[in-house]
């Protein structure tokens, strides 16, 4: 049974005629009759209305259902109010998950901002942070368990499935070549792939999204296969290896180089290869409608903007 049809039946009981119901509901008389007929088919063989002269009136069964309709419509109204209170509640807990490098770069500031806001505003939302190491395809699945998912995907990759998630862009982040500070190429502003013929590379685990592009471009430019000697996903570990050896790798420009290594590792763009990633917030549509979630997303947008303004190549 449809709540609109139930309301139409109740209005007929209270107003006494199809014409009066049509005026009250801003419908035509024929539309009112169609709604009542649809409700009758849903109920079955028990008649809900009958003709009394030229007026359509309710049968005893119709009166019973009209009474029940009041309960149903009241329950729906209370449910809508509850949902609206939930959506507009500012101080709710908001769960946030992110991949490791952004968690390292942004979680401390996000938590600090939340604590500071709570000191002056009792209605400020509380965040609960968790890092997740998943493949790119796995990020949309995380919205089932978290209010906010900070996700990344390569520049040329397909967009997020917007039939499943609501997407809020945060950052388009270049990905640079990472070199030890004393590497001969570290003094250059930009580096060509041809300069890296004899380099030993560190890369993420097999199958990471940028590797095919890098491998193909390197082979096309140098005529030689790339030598990937080490496989490390965690940027702290990657930066530590690069800082202490002659190994090179790729790191995101703004969020990939941990502070502890900024005086030992430099980032330089590869002149003949464009690498980068989209960093976005993914949410379920119903989560995105919550006031508390919107507040946290706005904080993340501010943190991302500040990161981009302050981002520079390591020196």
C-alpha cells in the first residue's frame, strides 16, 4: 500500500466527497478516483468505498483502513522527523578512513582541528579516524563501514562509480621522482626519462596503477627495461630507503614525503611523463546529507587546500 493512497482514503473520510479531496490535495477528481482504485486493488475483495446517491462514501472496512492510515501516516511523519534530526545533528560522531599517505599527512591536523572546535563549540562533530590499505577498486566498498572515505585514483583512470558514491574532489596531486639529496640529478629542476637509464627503482607492489605507464614510457624513451629492485607500499619505508641509498622512486608531491625525510630526499617532476592522482572524498548519499559529515568534509577541503598551497619540491 502506498502512503499517498492511504492519505487519499483518509481525506475522503474526513472531507466527505471526491471533489473536496481533489481540492484539498490539488488533484483532479479523476486522479483521486484512480488512487482509490489502486488502493482497492491492493486490498483485494473487501470493498473500501460505495456509492451513496451521487456521493462516494467509505464502507465499514474503508473506515477501519482510514483509521489505520492515520497511524501509518503519523508513524511516517515521526520517522521523517527522526531522520531530519539525524541529518541536522551537528555533534554526531563521523568516521573517516584514508589510505596511508594521506592519513599520515592529514589525520593529525583533522584531529587537532576537531579537538580545538570542541573546546568552543559543544555541537562540533567528533571524528574517528582509521587507515585502510586497499586497492583503488576497493575504496567505494569502504563507504558501507565509514561515513567518509578519502580515496585516490590515477589521473587517467575511470571516474568513481557515482551511482554508488557521492564524490567530493579534494586535490589533484602530481607524482614526482624521489631522489636522495646527494644524487647527481637532484640539482636539476626537471628530469628526463633518458637521464634514468641506469637507475635502480623502488616501486609499489606489483599491479599498482602507475607502473604500466612508467614501464612503457621508460622503455620507449631509453630502449631498455626498467629495473625495479624493491617493492614497498608504505611511503615512510620508501622514503627511508631512498634517503639512505642511490635507489629512486615515485612519491606524491604534497602528501607522499614524510617530514622526517624532507632534508634527505628531493622531489623532481619527470619532464616527459605526466603522473598524478585524484584525491577525493567518497560517501554514501545519505551520509553526505548529514550536517556533521558536511562539516568534516569542509575541514578536509581546507586541509587539502593548505597542503597544496604549502607543497613544494623537497630540497
